[in-house]
C-alpha cells in the first residue's frame, strides 16, 4: 500500500501529464477564489481569449477522449504563468489592513 507522500506524488504527476496532453497551463487549473477571479479580470483581451480557448479545447478533447497532437503539445509551456495572483493577493491584504 502506498503512503501519503507516494499518492500525492503520483497524483501530481498525473495532473502534469493531464495538463500537457490537453494543452492547459497551470494557471488554467487554479480554483477560482476571489484573488484568481480578480487576476482574470485584469487580463488583457488576448490573454483572456487564449485562456478561454485553452479551457474549451481541453473540455472538447476530454469529452472525445483524445489528446492534443504532438506539434501543439510542443508549443505549450504549462508552467509559464500569466495570472498575477500574488500581486492581487498582496493588494487585497493591503486594502484589508488599511481598512481596519
């Protein structure tokens, strides 16, 4: 039986493979809390459009039980972030501190 660290490690590998095969980026998979939503709202129109296209393509491929072709997979950089969640979170915390 696998210990907790082995299960977490194997599930992390599965998520990485999933992202790569469907052409998603790490920021596409973040749970949308208020900071992530605010960061998405601050995206320029082309980044917002690209994000929506990646998510729609991944949903379509998932429903069809297919993967992205090899050429498109080679173009994807899954761990290059585009959301500024750290900056948004710092601004929110600063506003909370100043409002007290």
